[in-house]
């Protein structure tokens, strides 16, 4: 997280960002009146760079870069405490999820490991149809450069006979892979449509080179 | 059988006569096919009374008028002959307190149906009808072209073929034995349903075609037993001025909306409006459609229970869905 | 008819999105319009003078003003045309502000719409007739419903002015919520010391009749002549005999009866007087807990009562009274915090409501004014106050601000620090709303002088741990989650419409908003009137407010009644139904449907019956007009011809 | 009459949570529920999918529901709250007019959306019912003191879960009490355990899980009862990591509700895969089974 | 939020006649105005004291003459200023609504609803929805059957 000093509100406010978040999440960000109940309820505040209520505030102010580059959005576990208790009926966890997706689309992910883990997880599904726990962990450890992840647990797990050595290859794994392909094609088509309609957001804050100094 | 019923009618009218100041019934018309109302003020005229499948007029039409005009002195009553359908008109008048039950002596006529002259003429083709005989369920029609036989059912009026109340629902004396009703209730609105099956455009086109013929002669209105306004009808008044006298389609539509909506929740489907229309416009269908609506929406049929208030003249705070 | 049209620009309110000049020009095209103009502020003095001048110079017989809503300025313009010699009903208004300029920025469409609305008004005006009002006598008695501080004030002010007052209170004693308070902000006055004398005044005023333990059963009639049925609920004690000695309460064997006056924090008996200062000071039996009723035998109070006032057989009694005006002051209820599952949903005995804490602080309360925990009687050391519980919270359908909680928390925190100097008080708040005289200073004092810790943020969860309550909240100024280990948590429970408010509104035919608060006639200019003439509002029943505002509204409502009663008769509107006897066919349908019994039969010569409207009873709803088949009944000023003229402008 | 319910076990229950699968199947059989395993089921996509794109997540889960529909079952049950969230997300996407077309286009399988997705707790609590289950208890969990732990997703958010209370859920409490157990008033019923951060950020898990273990230990619970494979994994498998992080020596078994109910219903520990738990209970698993009528007498 | 009705491209002359009771809905429309809640501009409001004043014939007449839509709005049931006027009205209006299509007039061109004086936002929603609905139905050919094309021109 970069510390925000003086924030030039007009110059840095990306209105398109606010409406994009609202559209994708289906939530009216302006409903948030900063009571802090989300922060009060969040189990992850201690590891966040911005507490949830400040994420909401940054979105209200259109601070795209600060939001999408924050660690908080990746450390949210979608436990729903914020959503359950929001006095304004905002689905806060949904907004956080939306921001995560946008952060990846805009290539602004601050928590590379978590993104990588998610990526490997999806790759595992694409390949086998189901998640292959035994294969996923080493692959992640290798790519994340954390070779000793959970090594302490491995002997105990093996002793209990809880990990398979070969992936479960389901019959329909081609069908599952096809879902991924159709989804990706759909994404491409949609992006193209939006681009042609002139509705795409410029990639990575092109319009606001000096957002959060 | 007809002559038996006729003599029974005469007998019962004679018996009732001492309490009556007036008896309204049917008498023979200018030929076999026609009857006309008769207003009997002298017992000698009772013999004029007839009863046959040509007694088409709803005599309840005259009831409200004569009720208002009668003095009721010596506690004398007005006698009236009614078919099943006509009796419902009487009940509807009672429901609205337009007449007082104790002032009437009602002679009920269980009815198998009334012949639709238009259908007879259609069946006989162009030839002039010479005579008609009804035997049991058969009609023998003699015209210049010869004798034709039809089932009676085929030449009955539209309202009779969907009749659910062949027996008068209210009467002081009955002439003949009660009959069993013919049509199931769910078939009663077949004619309305047929229109409903058309598309919106087709329905509009249908009514445009029908109502375009309307002459605004107001015969339909004048024949209606429940039309209370009569000569004060807002189709003709200057103040308020609902309609102009301009003969174009919107004004014709508007007149029929006025007549139908004034009868919403009140019409007893006697069919007189349609019978008297010189242009043969099926105007009763509009009222039948409204009756179907009030039955479905408000569970109400006019002219059945004298105690019930017509639904648009009351309310129910608890009802939902509207 | 010679008609003048005046199109108001309302400064820029209308002119910015409507071409008022063009509207005026187009108006000249319509039949009978001989004059049309546009003006900056038609409702202003010069604007009205312009109309009056035009009436005289142009010899106008009717006037159309296109401006704001007729609900706003129709009376103004009617007076203006009347001054210039026209009948006030020879006037029509087109609403081109609320219905046009303020709801769309499309200048072209707005101008078209405004022109059509003017055309409609002109078309209607051509069918207007001069009408004049009639007068009916006023019954100069007033009913006050609700004996809280607002109702007490209203009753006293009316009585002071010499009016006969009936005060109906649902509870056994007047005093309302204020009687339960310990102190009042921002002066820390003792609540019962300032309310008590007023309550005694009510009992002593000869022209106030108090019906406690009573409710309004039904209301009929209209301004000047209401007829009200009041249900006096069976108290099972003959109040004519009861001296209020309290012996029955001492001897009653049912000792575990929840004490509602103390917000269920302590117990009371099944018979008794709710609190020492109660007015009337009469005993009431709680049938739900009285052994005579629950077990069918006991009879202790009956035996002990020195005056023989106990009557177990007593039944509800109905009395009818007539009034010229009604003041509604039915107050409020406290939000029930059991819907806040994250605060324990009512399961934790030491998480209490603001009013419960008020009783704990009170010297006459369940603990004699000693601050202690309801669960174990221990004196708390750390006390947390949470603001906005059941206020500003859309998730429990209470999005409005209750208006008093910020202040009462500050007061309670100050009192706590006063009682227990060693204690720590923490207030979780979102915003502090203290816009009253000396209010914000008071909140500052809580922080500066009394050391109350204010933490800006809501609380997410409260849970018990080791005989404490862990309060997990946020400090949004710090951007952090915070935890307080509390011994007692006071929820600043908000204000909601009182139970039964909606039912009473329906009896009175007044409107209420979606939360059950009664609607005033105009939010700024007619704050104590309702849309039902002769019915006035005072206190929180109209919306959350504090004691000074409630008292002020009580006085204001009383002043309105005094003004109404300063005359012997009132004008009744001539906008009533009228029967054209020649057209009436005597079908009686109008008589059948009239909700007010305002139509009856009239016998003409020759015994002919016709319908006849009683203008003083007719309220002008027009149901008869819609029902009449030959349209012989016409609602004046809203006749068929007038509505048809408006339709024809649009559709023909 | 045997109830037929489509069964979606999910990837966890094939691996680290195998005992949850074993005990779920055993308990259902004991309760006359026929579980029809969804043929050739695939992964629901879990958190990675909906953090990637809600539509992808919906379709990955949707494939399984589409197959489940072909089994003729009206309900699809999954013991895993994460999987349940994905399955419900699929139904939500299908029932949303604006999403349906593209959802079906990518799914490319016949799907009517008539099937409903439920959790094992919903099956036990709402469909079978506490009364029915406690009537069948033959080996009551006498005097075992337990901490019921629901985790985040089972009842939250309320409009989505449509089950139990979001702040103070009680379904598992009632099932356990019905089976004869004693419960501690557990204030951390819905606190988050650290979710999927075990691998990527296991200090988070150690911290959050530690608080839960600490609370349960402080209240004297002999075990924590769970209904989520991820919660169980964090609390049980990672208890050793927690102990290192907090420098504590927690030794609290973390068991599945189905394992405990299985015991109460008279199943043997092997049928419920008790040996797969990492922290093994130090209390005896099998008190002698009590005859039904004997039990009823004792209860009355 | 998009305000599509402010886009002139959508514009075509529509006639929507509104009959509003003075006490609730007319006040609600005023409230919407005071709050500046933007609305389509096709509605022309006729003020009546109560929906009980509404003879269904007024609506029939408007539609027969070619009004594109008719909107009637009053106090919520049980909240009528005249106690029961709207309870009569809702029966009469519903009967009319169901009768219109039988005569070939689209029942969707007529709507009745209840909006209180405080419900400015609801009024905005009602007007917007109904105007959109009428716009999607297009011009009313009336009973003379003038074609839709001719009406647009």
C-alpha cells in the first residue's frame, strides 16, 4: 500500500470505475455511510492494508488504482460477516469479490501468491475435472517459490492415507475443459463488443497516470 | 300439452284475480309467430293469456314502471307472468329496492326455451312462413316451399341454449312442473369465450364491424328491465354532455360502454337488448362478458339472491388481489 | 366567458425548463381566453396585483394561473381574485412546477405539457360556476388522545383558554415516556420534578375530564362536530371509591409480575398503582397475572380494600362524547432490539435498552438509583453505549434518525460518570446530531469534563466472555477494529410509531407514513394540522422529536384549536354534491353508497321521491356522482362536464 | 419410504475430508435416505472460480446440477458449504433473466433449474427433523460437552442461505442436543476460520483458528463439532501449526456432525472413519448401545 | 442510473391521462416534484377529490377517443380520505380493466394504483414504468382503427 498524502479529488476520481463496480456488483456504493460495521465485523482487518470501510470509501471517491492494487481485496475470504451486518443492506462481500475480479482483469493484483493459487486451482480443474490436492500443492509451491509450504503436514497426511497419488480423471473432463473454452470465448467476444461500443475502460489507469502518489 | 298449461294458467290467474289490480302476461300477436304483452285490468280478459315458446318478452320490463304508477289501494297487487330468466330481472329489481316484493303476485312459468324468429326465418330460406307447430321436441314449419322439420333446440334463442335457470327463482304460483336445467354452468359463457379466443385486433375489428351498424335507436336500452334512467339517459342529455349526436364509431362505442357498464353486476342476461336490436348486433354479449368478470372477480351473479347487494354498489375492505 | 391566463415563472423554478412566454401565447388561441401573460412571481404581491388589475381592465370573468401545485397556492389566488370581485371558484390552476418543470429537463416537452395543462384548466374553467359556502355551528369541546407530555401540554393550554377538554390515555396513568426518564438533557433537570406539577394540574383543572385506561373506539362526524366513542377498559377497581392508599398493592400475593413501568427490570404486584406520582392515583388489576383470574381464587385485595373498591366482574364500558376538534398525541414506542442478533438478540441480560438504563439511573427505579447489572447486581466498571440501534438502519427498516439518542446517550454517560466516578464510559457513534440550544455544548461536556470516550464506528458483535461482554467494533477514524471489555452495554434504542398508531389513524381518517408516523398537512407550513380538518397532531406521533419540541407542538395544536373555536360557526366548503331533481330517477344508489349518510330522500308534491344532499354533512368525495346512472348528482366544481372538458382537450 | 436425494460430495470429501464423506453416507443410509451420487461430477470451482468470474463459477457448478437433474432427484445435497454456495450461485444465475441465456450457452447442457441445492444440515434439520433423528438415537452422546461451530457460509448471508439464523444458528445445536450431548454457549459459532488461506497465508489461519480453539478450550468443550471440510481442515490438520504460532498445546478433536450423529444412531466408529481425524478424541467413542425402549424410559 | 426518458431519441407524442385523488396521489406527485424525481413527460394529470369519483366511463371515454394510456391513482386501500371511496373504486376499475380487452382495447393501456402523499419515489416509479409500458404498446389506434402508422405521423 502506498500512503495517500494529499488527494486531488477531482483529478483522481474515476467516475467510470465507480459505475463499473456498481454495475458488476449490483450494489449502490453511495449507500455506504461509513459506519464501520464491516470493519468491526471483519476477521481479516488485521492483515488488510485498508480496512473494508476504507475500501468502500475509496470506491466512492473513484480511487481505482488504490483499490485494485490493495491487498485487502485479495485477503477477503468472503465470510459474509460484513454483508450480514451492513445496515444499508449492501452486499459488501460481493463488492470485494467484484474488485478482485477487476483487479485481475486490470493486472493490478497485489497478492500474487493468492492469485497464483487460484490460478493453479482452476488449471487443475481444467485438466482433470476435479481438483487434485496432491498435485496442486507442489505446483503452487514451486511456482510461488515457497518450496516448504505445508511440508510439516505432509507426513501426517500421508500416514492417514488421505492423499491420492494420482489425479481423479473424470470422464467428462473434456466437457469441463470445453466450459472453460466457451467461457473464455465469451469473455473475448464481450470485451470486443464493449470496445466497439467505446465502452471499455482504458487499461491500467491510462487516463490517470498520477493517481495515488 | 300447451293447451293444458294454458288452461292451468287461466285457472291460476282466475284464482289470484281478487287480490290483483293488474295482471301482466302474454297474448297472441298478429300471427302464429308473434306474441305481445297484455295488461289485464278486467277478469274477463284473463282468457287472452297464452303460454308457448313464442312468449318472448321479458315482462319484468314493465314492472318497475307500473310499480311506481300503482296506488296500491285496497292492498291490491300487480300480477306478472315470468319465465326463469325474467324472474331474475325481478330479483335484481328487488336487490336494488326498486320494487317491493309484497306488492307483486308472481306467476312462474317453467320454460324449455323461446324460439328465435331470426333462426326460423333463416331456416325457411326466403319463403314466407305459413304456420309453425311444435310437438314435443320437434318443430314443423310450413312455408310456401313445403314442410320442414327441425329439432326445437336448433331454433331456440341463444340465451335459451345456455339457460341455467329454466324455473322461475321467485314466484307465488307455478304453472306446470319444474324442469331440470340443461346446460352446465361452465358452458354458460361459451359465446364470450369464443370472442376471447380472438386476438385483440380481431376483437376490435369484430366490434367495429358490429357497432358500426348501430343506429343509436336506443331500443336495446328501452327493452332493458334494469335500465333505470330511461329517458334521462346520459347518451342523450345536454348536461352533463357525455355524447354528441354525431353518428360515428367512438360515440357508438361510448353508448354501448355506458349501457354495459351501467349494467355491470346487475344484468340478468334476459337477452332483450339483443332481441330488439333492429340491426342484429349481439349487444348482450358485452353484458355477458361483464357478468363473467363479476362472477370471477367478485363471485356475484345478479338476480339470484334478493338479499345480496350488487357488487359495484358495495365494497369489501378485506378483499385482496385488486 | 372572458378568461385571463397567468403563467408563473417562479423565478427560474419554472422558467428554466418551460418557455413560459410561449405557454402564455398559446393560451390566447383557446376559446374565451382574452388575456394571457407570464410573470416572474405570480404569487407575490405585485403578481397578485397584476391579476387583479387584469380582472378589472380586461373585465375578466375567470382566471387561470399556471404555477405551482394548487395544494400550495390555490387559496392564495382564490383570495386574490375574490378581492378583485370575482367569485373564488371562477379560478383554476395548472400545476406546471411540481408536475412539469421539476420532473424533467426537456424544455420542449415541458413547454408542450405546460401548454396542454393550461388548455385543460381553461376548458374546465369554462364550465365553472360561482359557488358560495354555508356555515355550521361548532361544538367547542376538544378531545386530546394521549397523555404524554405533548398531550398534557395541549390539554392544559386548551383548558387554560376556557375550553372543555377530554383527555384519553391508554395506560393507567398519564405521564407517558417522560415519566420514566430520570433526568432530561441538556440541563439535567429531574424529569418527574418538571413533569409532576403538570400532571397534577391536569387532575385539578375542572374543565379537563381524564379518562385513563381508555381508548378511542370509533370516530364519526367532521370538523366542528365529531362524535367519538371511548372504551373505558375494565380496571376491576371502582375508581370512584379507590383512594390510592396502596394497601392492595402491599398485600397482593402475586409478587412476580413484570414491572412494565420499570421496563421489566423488576417485579411488581398484580394490582397497584404504576408509580408513586401517577395521575390518577388509582389502582388497576393486571388480569394476566392476578390470581383471582389465573387461578380463579384469591380475593386478597377485595378483602383488604378499606373502601370496597375491588370489582372482579367489571367489564369494559363505552361512552360517547361530542367534540369540535381532536388533538392526537399518541407518542411512540421504543425499538425492540431483539432483531439485532449480533448484539445477542435480547439473550444477554446485561445488554439493555436506553429506557431500561433510564430506569436503572432513576432513584425510583428498580435498583433505587444504584447502577448495577441486571444479571448479577454487580456494579459495572466499563459501560458501553451504542448509538443508532434501530435508527438509521435500513436493514431493520428503520432508516430514519430518531433524533434523541445522541443526546440521551450523552446524558446517561454524564450521569454514569457522576454516579460512578471510577467507571469508564465508551460511546460508539456514527455521527453526533445535536442541533439544539446548548445541545452540542452538552455533548462536548460529556467528553471534555466527564471524560466519556467517544469512538466513531458501529459495533459488529457483542459476545460474553468470562463474565464480561466483549464489544467488537470499529474506530473508523483510526481505520481499525477495536474491542472493549464491558460489564454493561446500553443500546441507544430508537423511536418507532406506537403500537396501534395505524389503527387509530384509520379511525380518524388521517394519513400515516410507511413507518406509522402521522402525516402533517404540510411539512413546513402546516406542521400540526392533518389533512382531515379539525384533527391536529402533537408530539412524537408525528415524527421523532425531543421534549421541548413535543411541548411546543402540544401548545401549537392547542392554539390551532383555540383559533378554530374563536368563531361560533365554520364555513363548509361549497364543493359538495348537488342533485338535479329533474334528472333524478330516484333509484337510491347515491343514498346507498354515500360514506357519510349525507344523502336522503326528499318528498316532492304528489309523493314523488328525489334524492337530496345535506351540504353540511357532504364531504365532497364524489362517490355519488360516479354512481348515479343518469348523473343527476353532480359534485360541484368537479362536475362530469368539467372532467369531460379536460379529457376532450387531451384526447379529442 | 426412502428419500432419494442427489449427492454432490465435492473434491475435499475425496481427499482430506474423506471421513466427512464416509460418515455422511453412513448416516444417510441409517436414516433411510438414498444418496444418488451425481455421475461423473466435476469440481464446483470453489473460491478460485468465483474470484475469477461469477459466470464461470456458476457454469462449473451448473454442470453438476444439470447431471443431477437427469437422475430425477428434486434435491441435490452437498455436505460442503463452499460447494453449496457455488451450486446456489448456479441456480441464481439461471433464474436471473439477464444471465440465463449466456449461462446456458456456456453450459451447453439441458438444464431446467427445477432442482434445489441444500446442505447436509438442511437435510438433517429441515427435511428429516430433530424429532425423527432423536427418536432413532440408540447410543446417546451422554454428557459429551461440545462446541458447535458453523463457520461463515451455512447461514450467511440470510437471503442467500435461506437457512437458520445468520448470527446465532441453532440447527446443529438442536441436532446434538437431540442426540444427548451437552453444549457450551459458543460465541464464535460463525467466526471465520481462515478459509482457503491455509496454503497461501497460513499465519492468518493460525491466528483465527487459534482464537476459536482458545474459546472452545476456555469453555471446557471436549470437541468442536463442524459441518464444513475447510473449517475442519483448518482446525484439525493445522492444529499443530496453530500450536506453534500461539505457543499453546491445544488438543481438541474437531469432528464432523455426521460422525457424532452416526455414533448416536448406533453406527460403529469404523463406519464413520473416526480414525482419519488428526487430533483423535481421548474419550471413548462407543459407550454401549442402549436398547431403544430402555432409552425412551430413561428419557421420559 | 440511466434516465432513458430524458433522451430525445425516445420521444414520440404520447397522451397519457392521469386521474389522481387530491389527498394522496396528487400529493405524492407533488412530493416527487419537490424531490426533483425525474419522470417521463407524457402524463397529464386531472385532479379529482377521490378515486371514488372515478366513473369507469371517464376512462372508457379517454381510451375510445384515443388516449394512449390512462393511469388512475389514489390513496392506499383503508387509507382513503373519505374512508371507503377507493374500496368502491378498485372494484369498478378492475371490472373495467378486464372488460376493455373484450371490446378490443388493450387492458394494459389502463392501470390503477395506490400512492400516498409521502411516496414521491413510488410515484416516480409508477409514472416511469407506466410510461415505458405505454411506449412499448405504441400509439392507441382508438376504436376508429386509424392505423398506428398514421397516428405516429
